[in-house]
């Protein structure tokens, strides 16, 4: 029995928990959005800043936190009156954990 107990202790996995980070990926449609508004949103999301304050859905309420963005992606859709962008995807990465170990 002592040998089995030692194996369980030795084989256990240890990790240094920092906490729970809430990262959110949003996919936005440009339908119903005029081009100027879309361009303004894109400029804000791609601006060279350290972080953005975001408010995201969480359960029956919302979370507010500082997040950074690494990649903003969208696709080009051609229309009769010129080029139109759409299908914007952005991931917000939490700068700090929202929940920390006790």
C-alpha cells in the first residue's frame, strides 16, 4: 500500500494556477452598418494601444475588463457600388485573471 501511495503522489500533476482569464471572440456582421461606422470600428480595434476596456456578456449579466487584441480579421465583399468589408472577427484577451485561486 505504501508503494501505491507514493506512486500517486509522484505521478500527480502540479501547475501554478494564475486564475481564470475570460477571453472572448466576437464575429460581427456588417449588415445594416454604414461604411463610415464600419471603418471607425476597424480603426478603434486596430489602434496601437496597450489595451481596450471591454464589456462582454457573462451569464445573465456582463463583465467589464481590460483586454488586448492581437488579430482583427475581416473579408472583402464586392458590391455594385464598390468594395465592402464584412465578417469581422476579433478576440479580446484578458490582461489579468478575473478569478484567482483562494
